[in-house]
C-alpha cells in the first residue's frame, strides 16, 4: 500500500529538531565533564581527615546511564596513614624547630686518657661534641690556658674533638676542657686528665743481703723505678717463675711493693727479686736480687705484734668502686 502524503509530512519536520536537541545535550555534558577536574582538585586541597591526596591504583570510575546518556561517577579517596596536608604540616613544624636558636648542649664530653709512651702511633684524640643553633665554635683549654691551635701545628680539630700529633709528656700532660660557644651561650666540659704510661728500669746497683734470726720479722724493700700510672708488684723467689705466695706469714704491699715476712723460717732463705708490671703497657722489669740469710747466733723469742703496714686515716672513693686498705704486722 502506498503511503499517503500526510504521513510523510508528519514525520519529517521533528527529526532535525530531535537531532539538534541531542547534540545540544551532549555539548552541555561535555562542558560539565570538562569542569570536573577543577572541582576535584579543590576537594583534594580541602580534604584533611587522613584521606590520601591520590586515587587508589585499584579504583576505577563507576558508570551509569541516565536518559540514554553516559555519565561518570568519581570514586571516593583511598585511605592512607598520612595525608598530604599532614606531611606538609610536619615539614613546616620541623623547619620551624630548625630555625629556633638555642645555646650549646654537650652530646659527648672528653674522658681521661692514658697514652703509652712506647706506642708507635704518636697521636691522641680527646673527643667533644655539642649541639646548638647556630652551630657551636669549639675551643680547648689545657690547665686553664687556651690551646693555640693555629700557632701549633701539632693541634687540630675534627668537628669538636682535639687531635694532638707528636704527643709529648713534657708539653701535653695535664687537664683538658672543651669549650663550645655560639651567639646564644657558652658551656665548658668536665675536666679530662691526659696521662702518659711508661715504666723505667731498676737501678743496676747491686743490693746488700738481709740477715735475720729464725722467727724474726723482716721487710724486703722493692724501691720501684719511675712509672705511670699504677704498677702491680710481685716477688720472685730464687729464680723465675717461682713466685712468693702470700699467706698468713707473707704479704706484698701494692702501695709500696715491699715484701713482709712476719716470722722467718729456714725455708725462706734464698734470693728475692721484685717484679713490677705496668697496668697499661703490660711492660715488666725485674729488680736486682736481695739475698735473705739466717743468723747463727740463736732463735728469736716471742715478741708482741708490730704493725708495719698502715692504711691512711681517710680514703676518698667513688660509689661502687673497690677499696683496698692494707694492714700487716710482724710478730711471734
């Protein structure tokens, strides 16, 4: 059946209008989508509840359709431990702390040092480090007088620590202090004592013999050589390595090095040699021998005790250290 002219005239006029309407709607939508990144960026700047400033890598836009037009719904922010705003705020706080001025505070102060004179490395380091803003300037004092680092090539600084090369007992022995200063304040460290460890030799002069009666008390003198710091005393009986064993009759003073025998017996007759050992260098030296003999004019009778080794009237000691008080008497 052939279509009438009326049906053609009814359908053709509204199709162009429908096409124009769709195109107009799409243009409006495109403009709306184009404007979304700006709004989204604004949300990024304003969000401060711990959400991340980046989208999750797993997130994808969800799509839905309305009136035949496709629209996009943006996903929510993914949760992260620290937001961008918090990170920026933390950095600003740190910069604020760095810009705040304060006086020096010691992180490390110098300690007492003992330098062995027989060391192959002739160098000493006294450590010192302080924290301040502005950074501190360091100076060193020896026995209360400032060390002239620029004038003496033997002295140098590494940060705040003092380096002494070609160290000498004559010029460098003493008490050191580190001084740290900036525009806010000045601090002075505790005192540090620099000592030198050495052990000289005994005099080569021979020692005379000691003769006593059986049962009599006797003291054999050590007379140690020059040394620093402390030394340990022991005695060799007749020949090395036979050492004198301390007991109720025999005592070796670690103050003087002398050997005390409260009552001599025939078994004590022989040759005695004092041996000293440096506690730092472990060097050892032996004294000339001292012969001990018995008199033949009789046996010593009983006699009252006589204290030969005395301890001082007062001893200054730090809490927790070991204190040795010596006391020994001769008698029979």
